[in-house]
C-alpha cells in the first residue's frame, strides 16, 4: 500500500513538473515574441475605414463580437433598446400603417435613403423599421437578425444585397494600445477569439499561421459564403412566415465604368437569387434612369458603394413599380 502511494505521488510530481515546464515554455515563448516583435499583429489585411480610425466612436456605438465581428450597442444615439436604427425627423414625418416592414443590410440600409423614398412613393402607407448596420455583409446581417431582431417578428423583411457583400466577415480586436481594428482578411474565418488575440502574441502568431494554410480560391469562397447566408436568411424567414424581398444594388456609376468582375458579380447575384427562389428587385434600371436624368448617383465623390439621395428617388421607383414593398 505504501509503495502504491509513493508511486502515485511520484506520478503526480512528474505530471506537475511537465505541466510547469510546458507553462514555463509557453510564457517564455510569449515573452520572446513580445521582445522580438513589439506591437506586432501578425495578420495582413485591411482595416475598415471609419471604425479603425475612430476607436472612441466604435466603443460608443459598437461592441466586439467573436462570431460576426461587431454588434450595435442598444440604447445609444444610433440604436434604440430593440437594436433598431433610431428614427430621425425625416422618418417620423412619413405616414405609417398596420403592416410593418423591417429593412436589413449594411450602410446603404442604415442611411435609409431608399427606404424613405419607397415610403414617400408608395400608395400604401406602412410602418417601417431599420436594422441596417454600417459595414455588414450578408452573413453578418443574417447573424444580427437571428440573434437580435428576430423576436420583433415583422410582416416583411427587405434586404439590400450589395456588391461588397462578397467581402469576408472582418475580425475585430484591440491592439496593445487599446485601438480597435476591424480587419478584413483574404479568407473567411470560422473561429476567432478577440480576447486571446488582444492578450496573447502566441495566439496571434498561431492564428496567422493557420490563415496561411489551406487557403482556397477567394472568388469561390465568397460565392459560397453569400449563397449560404442568403439561404439561411430565406429559411429563417420562411420558418417564421415572414415575407422577404431582396433589393439588388448595382455599383453607383455608369455601366461603362464597371469592371468585368463587377459585371459578372451582378449577373451571378441575379442568378443566385433566382436559384434560391428569393423575390428580388434589380435596381439597375433605376440607376440607368437616374443617370439619364443627369443625377449624380454617388453620395460622396468616388464612392461607388453609397447611393445619393437624388438617385434613391429612381431606385425606389423600381421597388414601387414592382409592387413588392409592402407586398401586395
């Protein structure tokens, strides 16, 4: 019995020694990395403009989320307690009705130009809510609706599908100086810990090595990501018996200035929406009509992503003409 007890003690001692040695080695490697590469982030990619340069703004209105990058904070000047964009005077002045429509998407949705124009031009008044979030792609929009807005159970959801929805979901983290980074990588990331990235150089280095292994063709991965997100949104809304309409937004410039990649993406988006059986309105005819009328389609110079208020009049006319918002 004493021999067994002694053997057990020795086993535990060896295990403790191995554990202590492993922890010591990890701490040593962590310290060495910090000494050799102070403040290194180890991951390439670009930081999203607007968030990275304004950490106090981010901290006021957004919070880091490991799955979808970031979430709006509720109860702020931008978002109410339900997670919806706060109505401005321009929204409050428009007529309302019994049918409630929830608008989803990125900054184009959050700025509400198309939404307001559809309400102005529609012969049927309807109550309108906005769940748009600056910088979101389709997968983030799906995650935000599923986690934060689904309980609102609107009668209809309108989602604006943008060419930049093919961009990957960013990773969001703080660096050693407390600055936020909203970084889009060249591949989609399935698992990421903002806490470990902020506090461990070993995690940063390991994450970077993982990113470089087994990368696939970016175009195919982006197509699959958008398809999966659209399918998920379609199925979720169908399960809740919520009507769904997609607005397909083209780049805000003449078609003669489109790249071949943009032309292919727009056609691929149309084909994908048809394949998935999603009701959609292509806003390209509205862009053409606005350009023919001499309207500047861009909210800011050289910004192809954001429609101006003037072009929104023509884009909204396509939606009203289609009779899908509110659904007849």
